[in-house]
């Protein structure tokens, strides 16, 4: 099928919910993708932070293949070894308590919201259900997680939304404190806002939020759907902020490409969701957990994580060295970087980069977002940089 034929059928049969680029991808190797016409792209997106081991990692491919041949799915009414292994690895690496498996980021955040509300309900009775999130955040696309998202443009069309969310300005402790009242049960945040523009939180602010949560018995929910699984150079970003959250959610990179999400709760609240109060048909299947175990076996490693930090620093330094008038800065951590460009120019620049053969994302109003596979090589980074330079410097 030609690109034009595929495009015509896509328009006919697939809901047009995405502003897709005019490219149909076909196969990949390392951090390089090819489209159906044979054109080559260096990938600095990993899907959207998903394919953290690139596109043909032998450990991941073998783990999935072997598990599919052995047992792909059983219901959550039975135990399987891969699921227990994934939970054990996550808990051991973080000093958290227990894990619930979901299938996506939004669903993991839904689970976290349910857990926080039930924690409060069990302890204080009804009415203490409010959750404070931050302005400019992104927490998902379900009715509830859209409302948890602190951007009013998402609070449209689908009324009525779930009640009980309020939004505080990131980094503004007074604003946050003014939103917390005796009906509040949790504070939820990303430590580096991803969709919002690759915006890191101030560490001092995060520490004070943690103490405020302890003081008022609010659960601190850290949304690590994008920042987790090695993306920022530590297994979870919260480990760089010297905090111990009550709930951590994750998804994107966890399965290296298969759909898996998870809610991880600390020892103080990991028994709140009891039999019958939360469930999922697909969550934590042996297939997706075999993938997650393969991913974690590679990423949950000090040397691998320090390489992520080194490659991130290298990429940042080389981009700043373009010395382009279009580049106002590079922010983020590890291999989650935002190139800051003049407001409104990020989309056009991203399209140009993609056309030239480097896949990038945008975020917020002024960021070109880079989330390359964590396994990207220096050769692949150099190839991407060589393509990027003339786009920023001509
Ligand atoms: C992508 C993302 C989500 C939503 O994840 P889905 O898998 O698309 O539901 C939630 N929170 C953050 C921080 C994200 O980056």
C-alpha cells in the first residue's frame, strides 16, 4: 500500500483525534525508525517516552516472545510469577509498600485518586475528598484525570466532570496552602511537568509540600508516568528530590512498548484498596509483566542510570553549543529535555526537524521535547545533532 492509499483509509476508518504527522512508520532498529517509503529517522521520542529500550532490544523481545509462548493472559483471580516479580522489583528499589497494576497512565492515576479518597474515607469519614494538583499539570484523558489536569483548556466538552479538584501554582507555597482545607485528602504532582512544557519543580518547594502532607495527613501522590523508569537518570525522579511519596504512579516506559501502568503505595497506605474496591481485567498480565521485568532488569542498574545522565548532559551541551538565536535554553533532567524556543515556534520547528529526519515532540507553549530511547548510542545522538543543527542555525 502506498502512503496516499494508507492515508485515505486512515481518514475513512480511524477517528481523527490526532493531528498526525504525514508519515507512516514501518520498522525500527536501535533508536532509528524507517517509514513505509524507506525514509530513515533518528528517534528522540520513544513513542512518547515508552520505547525506553529502543526498537529491537534482544532482552525485551525475547522476554515477551517466551512469555507469549508460555502464557499470555489469565485473570487477576489467579497469581502469576511475572506479576509478583515486577511488584517486588519496584518495591525493593524504592522502599515503598505494594503495587496495583493498571494498563495506562490515566488509569494508574485513577487508581491513585481512588486510593487517596478511600484512605481518607476510612480514617475520617465522608467529605474529605479534595485533591490539589498543580497548574500546567497533565494527568490523563479520562473524565476524572482530565479534571485532575491543571489546564482549563482540558475542562471542556465532556461535562459534568468529577468534582473535588483544585489547582495551585507550581512553586508557590502560599497559593498551595490557601487551597488546602479540611476537605483535602491529597496533593498530586509531576516533578518535571512533561506535557506542560518540561518544567522541573523547585526542590525546596517539593520538600515543603512533603512536610505539609505529613502535618495534615494528606497523601503525596507523585505522577511518574513520564518521569519514571529511568527517564530522568534515576529509577524514579522522586529519588532525586529526597522525598518519600505516599503514592507513585507510572506507565509509559514501564513495559518498553507494551501497555502497562502501576500504582505503587507506601507501607502506610498500601492496604487501603481491598478486595472488591478496585480491579481491572487486563492489568498485570504475565505478558506485560514479563516485558516490565526485562525493562527493569536493564534500567534498574546504577551504571545504566548514570549513562542516562551522561547522555542527557551531552545532548544538552551540544544543543546549547549550536548557539542558535532560536534556542533560549534547555531544561529537564536525564533524557527528558525541553529545548526552549520563542513562544509559538515550537510546532513549526518540530515539523521541520521531523521532515529532516529527527523525530521530536513538543510540550507547553515553547518547548521542543526530547525523550529518546534510554539506550540511544552516542553515534545516534551525533547523527540527530548533525541533522538538528542546520534547522536551528540557518
Ligand atoms: C502520558 C501521561 C499521562 C497519561 O498516560 P496515558 O497512558 O496516556 O493514559 C499521565 N500523566 C503524565 C505525567 C503523563 O505524561
